[in-house]
C-alpha cells in the first residue's frame, strides 16, 4: 500500500511498538508491581504515546481528503498499535 510508505504512517506504528516494548520489558524485569514514583520507563512510555499524536493528525489531515479508504485503513492500524501498547498498562494497572 502506498500510504504506508510515508513517515506520517510509519512513525506512529514504530512509536507504539516501542512503547509496547518498554512496557513488556518493564514487566519482564520487575513484574506487574506499581512503583511509588514513576520511573524512566513510565516517562518514555508517556512521551511515545503523546508524541505520536502530531504524526497521526498530520496523516489524517493530509491523506483523508486524497484517499479516504486507504487513509482509514492506516488510521485503523495505527489505533490498533496504540491499543496494543496501552493494553498491558490497563490490564496490570501500571
């Protein structure tokens, strides 16, 4: 698909996968234990999640008028990746 070749489509996916890797790495090292103070892993996760919003917004405003069907597919994949990154945090209440 041509729309997946653009940075505004790929960067949010990579950021979500990185956030998921941080959460899974944290869980592997420390288990599902809440820390009294947020550590570096929590801050990196938060920056990665919030940091992808400008890329998603740019993609939506740029590609939705040009190719709505392909744009919706890419946005759907981006939202699935975001949900996958946030699911362990919600399940383990980290």
